[in-house]
């Protein structure tokens, strides 16, 4: 899988890919190595901008805002 991603990259981006593969902590690996490299540059920029907004507490356009979540509904019980 990683070899396929690397092979699909333009030659000038492969050295950067190798460095990220070896330097990325395990808990960030999928996001930084696989997802970031699979997206075209303009899509990565959009994703980073959206992540930065979320980090700053702006959940505009997010699927489920932590501030807007309602309490769980009680389950219906059989009588």
C-alpha cells in the first residue's frame, strides 16, 4: 500500500514522502502518511484550513458540533 502511494507521487515529492513515513509518530501515521499524501495539494489545503477552524472552536460546517449535541434519548422499554 505505501509503495503504491509512493509510486503514484510525482518524483519530486517522493523524498518528502520517505521522510514523513520514517519520522511520523505511530498515532498520527494514517492521517499524515496515507490520507495527506492521497489527497491532491488543493484538497490538503482545504482540509488543513477546516482542521484549524475546528481546533479554534469553529464547528461551522461540521457534521456534529460538540456544543450542539443533545442528551441521549432514553431507550424505549418493552412492557
